[in-house]
C-alpha cells in the first residue's frame, strides 16, 4: 500500500491529467442531447450520396411546425366562442326602467292609461333587446360570425348579427317607437334606456378554451404513411422539398426508436468513445508539440475548461432554440488560446471543439464548415490583440465569413436568393458583438489561472509603472541598461518570430534585484570608489549572484506574473561570476587552498525557451559592450561571437527551443544594433 501511495504521489501530475481527461469526457457526453444519431447526412439541394434508400420500417410523414401552426391559426380564427346569458341583469334593468318611467311621465297631462301604455312599450323594447342578450361594444370580435349562447344551461348557436351591443340600443328604441306611433316621445325613451340598459352577455373562457382544444385535437400531424421497403430516394438524386420532408420524418422516428431502454447504453458508449478519441488527439498533440503546456496542469485545465464552456453554451442554446446556434461566439476560443499560447494550438483546439459540437447542432456539415473557416480567419487576422482596432477588424472579418457562407449554402439549397431569412444576419452580428467581450474574459482568465496575455504585458512594459519607476530612482544605471537590453532583445525576437512583447517585458524587469544593493554594480557607480575593493571575491560573488534571488522576491511582492519572473531566474543561467572567480583563483594559487567553483555559479536554471535564451544573449552582450574601448566593425563582430559561443559551449541553451540558425540570426541583429549604438561608419581602405 505504501509503495502504491508513493508511486501515486510521484506521478500525481499524470494522475491529475487522467482525472481531467475522464471528467471532460463524462461532462461532454452528459451535455449531449438524449437521442441517437441518424446514420445518413442529407441537405436540401444536394445529391443523395448513398445507395438507393428504402424505408427500414413503417413510418408517418410528419407535418412541419409551420404547417401545424398555420392550421391552428385557421381553427382559432373560425372557432365559435361561448357566452353566458345573465337573466338577473334583465330583471334588474326591467325594475329600474319601470320605476324610472313613472317619474319621466309624471305630468298630470298623462292619464294612468297612457302611463300603462308607456310601460308596456318599455317592456316590448326590453324584450327585443334581451331576446338574445346584449354585448358590450368591445365584446364582439370583428372576425367571427357566430357564437354559442349559454342560456338556461343550454348552448344555442347564433349569428353575431342577432345579438345586440350597447351601440344598437338607440336604433332598437327608435324602430319600436315608430311602429307604435310614439316618435314624439323618443327623446325621453332614449334617455331612459341609455341610462338603464346594461350588457348581460359575458365571455365564457373555460368553455371556449375546451372547444378550441377539441378542435386542435382533430388536427392530423401527419401527411400520410410510408410502408416498409418503399424506395425513398435513389442514389445521386437531388434532395427536393418532398424528399427532405420524408427523410426528416424518418430521421426523427429512427432516433426516437434508437434511444430506447435496451440500446440507450450503446448510444452513450458510442458518444463516449468518439469524444474520448477527440480529447486523446488533444492530449497527444500537447505532449508531442507543446510539451511545456502538457507538463503544466494549470494550462491543460485552462484549455479543457474553455472547451467545456463552449460545448455547454452551444448545447444550452440548441436545446432552447436550435435556430440561435450561430449566436454562440465560438471564435472566442481560438482568440483566447492564441492570446495565451500560440496560433497553431488555438486552431487545433478550435477544430477539435467544432468536431465535438457536430454531434449536437443541426446541419452539422454547414456548422462545421462555417465554424472551421471562421476559426482559420480568426487565427490569421488577429495579431497584437491589445490593439483595439485589430480586434474590431478581426470580428468584422469573422462576421463577413459567416454572412458569405450563409449566402452560399442558401443558394446551394434553394437554387436562388428567395426566402432568405434576414434574421440570421442579425444572429451573425450579435455573434460578433459578443465576441468583442473577449477582452474582459481574458482578464478574468488571467486572474483565475495565473496566466499572462499581451494586454498585461503591455501594461507591464510601461516604464512609468511603480516598480520600474522605483528601479530608475534607486538604480538609474541598471534601469538604462535594462532599456538597452529590452531594445536589443525585442529586435532579435522580431527577427526570429518569437514573442517580442514578452521578451521586452522580461528584459525591463530582469535586473530589478539590483535595487537592494545598486552601488555594488558598475553601471550604478558614479565615483571611482568600488565597494568590492573591501570585500573578498567570494563575498562579492555572493552579492552579485543574490540579485537574481532578490529580484524574484521583489517581483513576487509586486505581483509580477510567473511568466515574466522566468526571465529573472534564467537570464544568467548557470554561468560563473567570471571576474571574481578569476580573482579568487589567483588567491588560491598563492595559498594553495582548494577552490569551490559552485560559490561563483548562478543558481539557474538555464533558459528554457527562445525568449529567455534571447534575453541571456542580449543581456551579456549589452553589459560587456561597455568595456569596448575602441569599437570597430571587426571588434564588435568578434566580441558578439565570443560571448554567444561561450554560452553555447557552457550548454546554456540545451533546454531552450532554439536552433543554431536562429542563434546566428540573433547574433546578426545584436551586431547591427551595437554598430548603430556606437555610430560606426563603414571603414574605407587607405
């Protein structure tokens, strides 16, 4: 057990990678939609590329969602609504009018016989108005001709024209008074009924809804059946509208049957195997071509988390509304990975993510084609992301690729430009707008995963920052030296295609440890007094070497990223403090004591990247160039060759991913820069 735990502890980094791998596979498969996958790919307007296809079983041809909704709208428009007849309101209005009519006609000129006649006429008007009831003016729908009148627990179908509204009251009163030859009393009757009549028909929502649902239930969701063995489409035949409808119906039926109780486990295992293969390609790529990323669990976690975020966002959108699938800003993935790593890794991960999403999205061929193309454009167009204009230009190009691709696929499917869904262009524009939020997302990832982007490097390169300002105040000579090294290193990095911004920042901070004892370094000595004259060589070497350790401590206190601190660790590698070593060697020859060479060696490690190797060469060349008394072309050439070749012979670049050809290029840049610094002219023969 103990041996097992020891092995586990020693290989914990590898164990974590296995854990991350299986966790990613599980999460992605869990996010996949629950259903099988139809084994044939087809698109409208494209030829059927497989053999003659016969129906594998009986199935129904499904109506489209648009057709079903259209039928429902027709039913809704012609449906008959139910209205309740309230008899109590009729009695209430009758009693009010009978009481009011006595007051209206209380003049002594009217006899009791006249009043009785007026009451009889009023009842006749009420009987006419409330025969089928009265609707309020807003109660009558303008597009329906009939209704069901629920009266005495019976429903009777009527035409809407046989039901009055409040606006009809005046007309009914006028007609009856004319028939009774009482037109002279019309104003009084009009006023009486205008103040007293109330609507007594109310909409019965429950009965109307049930009636509508009953009519909906009669809708057929199919257009017919296809019998088993019937030819659906022949090889090479173009998929037309009717063929597409049949194939879509078969696909839905097939996938629903495939996801059954007995075979769902096989479907899940199939998904898991395919996803595992994709992620295996990712890990193999990192192990073979990006080993420094593979060995860093934080960076691997960062890459996997970004893949999972994109899969999660896409699956959620597809489940909500698959028409919005292009709203997901998938090109954020290569943007972020290129910012923190490199273009090749960004594109590789993007393509693998698109392959995974091919199982989730509809029309997977179109999706994979457009997203792959957009990812390539992203990688090719984005450079120096810290410049806002570059990001806007890149997003514009990505959006343009989507739009042109949509036009092309639409022409292939439809054969014309009719029926273009213009809202899709809105989705593409929304995708581009969301992609612009990559900047704050990069900042969040920097804080969570401790990575550093070009945006942060740009901030760190500001010579007015607190730490560099302190360096210029306390050690002005070192600060000037750092600026010169930064210029040399940046020029060399640009020449060989390394990260010039990273090299420049590393050069600006590489000697911040000298702030603690600035006068012990020659570039900061303004007088002829050298404090090393009073120290033995071992003590002097210790002070010189300690500037590396102290620089790392200062950088950590000021939250300088580890990626920049790497330059502080490696800019002297494991080289010797040669001047004091030779001085101590002379003393030991006189005394005969043994010499411990390790006391004069920097702790290292040696450079482990092209950028750190460039800084070592630029730093050594710039520092030593101050000793050139009479610089010439040949002198500078031999001087640079001697220093860099000495570093090569000491195996300082064995761990750096740099070639001899690149080293030769760096030498040329350093020589040219030194010639420019010393303002040397071409030497003419005498």
